[in-house]
């Protein structure tokens, strides 16, 4: 099912702004699972993967829908898993 995980963003796009979709996937999901401050946030002691795209995914969800083209950097639990920035 991993290959379908971004389909949710595509399905929500006609009804929500990109920012609302991102908040739902991060901040609101953390609240739902009672993990606010631990996930869905970039702060000290939070569990987070950091993704860096070549364009702003809040402005254009297609950036997220095509990670092979736009995703440049991934850090998982503080370990760099992908880096094509430089």
C-alpha cells in the first residue's frame, strides 16, 4: 500500500488547500494519536523525518505527487537517507 500513500493528497486537493492537507497529515495526525510535539513538528526531541523538495509543496501539491522528480533530501531519525542538494 506504500505506493498509494500520496493518493490521499490527490483526493483531498479539490476540497482543501495544500496547507490544510499538510496540516492534516502532520499536526492534526499527531493530535489524533496524542503525540503532539513528538511527531508532526520540527523541534528538539521530536521524532521527525525531514523532506526537502526543489519547489514549495504548499504552493503546488504536484511536487509531492512526483517525489522521484522533486524530492531532494530525506533525513530519517537524524540520519540522511537521500541527498541530491549539492
